[in-house]
């Protein structure tokens, strides 16, 4: 018997609907199988770098929290306990990074194809890589500055053949073309990037003897020099702002106590720096309504405490000075705690450290970098950690005097554009990839010479623990937050970053 046409249409609609449901079910099934499995809220993510090249900032299997049943009972003495206490807070971090020197910028612009450069900048400055967030660059030339042909070049922004240029009529940042170009490319990838500028020397006509090299100093017999030099900083900040490159901070002089060198340099004593800040530079920035921060010293740990006490001990200079910067080449990071304790309302920064061919062992370098810089500097109140050159070539250049065997965060082969990631890349990446600007350092147990740690709470509430086994043997340790623990093993001379979501269910 022939079915009525109305019923046939109804059956057809049911068939179409059933087919659609089946297709959707198949698509959902395929999507689920091809999507990464969501991590449980209570899991801990871990990334490891070890002397074994199989682990280079490599994500490990998730770690699970468990109840701390051993709390209060006898515990194996070989198993250390690292307790993380989010409610005990210290300084706020501004970022981690390196210096875009003239040599680094030249290699990126002239030793790589556009695609290679894009890939490197994405790897260094975006979330797909290690997302560096703080850059230092040189105000004029340094020991890593070159011309358009890649040859050594010493210059300032106001070079004149003869005479004085108090009005800075010859001021120009044109020779920074590669640097400004690379910085613009970085800012397009990270608009929140912080940039600090540092001069290696004032223009020679401002200096006694009018010499670029071997230290020398501002001509204090000329009453116009100091005001002209203050205006020089103002013009630099304004010129970079006109290029779309905001300068958040300036230090007054790179390594002001290193007075013998074959590259641009200048001597500046602590009393002289205090006087320059309070009488000239501070008022000049204020007069021009510039919010750029002034950072004092910018030299080694070993003499930083005395220098900082002189500058910050001057009430007027202190009112204009935001903080003090340090380098790693002599002394210990505890010098930064000494300055913090004396001036707790002033910032502390770790602005330069370079690896080099003098220390080729990966594990030894990683342990030192983690202990002194990535962990040691923030534990001593530093609000950033910066390596020196972000990129150099295989011979440690191109150089403009100075170090002949330094190593960049990465090495760029200018013949092929190939990039090699050095130990410094992985060391800084253990912090920069996970600790965001605005993160607050929180309390964590620290075992010097064994399991060394530093911990943070990010602005989004996630917690980060960076740990390094700086000893010669593998160590097992527990991490405890409240009533929860997880256990981990770290090979000798290895580093790990742990990240997890903070939870109100963790008992304080």
C-alpha cells in the first residue's frame, strides 16, 4: 500500500536528522582524538634542562599532587623538602632578557634571511618560544658596534670634527639603524617590552682630553658639559620615542669604574654620578616631562654596595634615582641584598653577564647561571635578569675591541643564517618563558649547593618554581604547598621549572 506523501516527507526528515547527528558524532570523535588531553587542574607541569642534550627545556610528563602524609613524621634525610609559601611575598619582577647590541642587530639584519629572522625573533620574544620581556641596548657605540659593512665602529650621537656642540646641533641616532629596526620588530611581537639604554661613553668633545677610549671622564673644568650631557640623554629618549621605541630606564654609565679599555668607555666616580643626577639629569628629565627611570652604577657586585651608598646616600640624588644595576663579573649577588637592606624602597637590577669559550662545559655553565643569575639574583632582590649580547657569530663577534671569546644567548652563522641555542638560552628560558612581568617573588626553601630554588606568583595566579641541582649527584626532593606534595628527581647540574594553578583548596 502506498504511503501518503505527507508521511514520506516526515520519514525523510527523520532520516536526514539522524544522518546529521551521526556525522556530528563522528566529527566530535575525531576532534577529541586529535586534541591534546586537557591537563588536570591539580597537575604540575615540568620542563627540564640537563647536561644530557635530550633535555633542553623539554616538557616532562605531568606530576600529580598527593597528600603530605609524611608531614610531621620521620623523613628520609636524603629527600629534601622545598616548601612554597605564596603568602610570603617579596619584589615584583619586571622581566628577563638580554642586550640587543649593535653587533646582535647587524647579524639579525644582514646575516639572516627575512624568514630566518622572523623565526628567531618569534622564538626569542613570543609565547611560542622563551618570550624574553626586557632588553638593554647601548646609547651609541660599545665593544659590540659595527658599521653598515659589519666593521668595528665607535661613535656617539653627537660627534663633531672639532670644537664644542653644547646645543647638540649635530645630534643623530642614524648610526643605530640596525638597532632601531630590530627593536621595532621585537616591539611588534611584544608591545609590553621594557627597554633600558646605557651609554659606554659621552661624546668625546665633552670629555677631558676628548678621547673615546681608555676611560677618561667628563671635563669638569667646562661648566657647560654637564648640562649638555643631561640634554644628550633627553634627546636620546625623545629620538627613540619618535621611532616608536619607548625607553623605560637609563643607566648613567656602563661600568663606570673600568677605566682601561680598547673600546668606548668613560670613568665616573660615585660622588660625580650623584652630583650629575641631582643637579643636571634629574631636573632635565623632569623639565621635559619624561618618566624614564634613572638607574645608578651598572657595574660589578664587588664594589656596588659602596658606590650605591654614595649615590643613594645623597638625598637629592636619591629622589631622582629609581635604583641600582649590577654586573656579574666580580663579587657575589648578595651585594644586591646589602643595597636593598640599606635602601629598601629602591629597585635592584641584574643588567649584564656573559658566558664565553673560557667555560665550554654545558652542565657547569648551566649550574653557575642558575645559581648566580636566574635564582641567585632574584633571591637577592633583583627585579630583572639580563644576559649581555642576545646574539653573536661563531667567533664571538663582530667585536669593536673588548672580549674576543664571549658567547651570545644564541649564535648566528652569518654565512647560512643558522641559529645555535647556547646554554644561556636555556638558562634564561627557564624563567622568561614562565615568569611574566608583574609576577611577585614568593617564599621557597633554598639549599645552597644542592637544590637551589626561587618561586613566583604570576599575575594570572599560576605559581612557578624554578629549581636547580647544582650538586654533583642526582637528588630527590619533595615540593610542598600547604598540605599537598609532589616528588621529583633532578640529575646533577640540571635545571627545572615547575608550573601549577594555585588552588584555594590547598591549606595554608
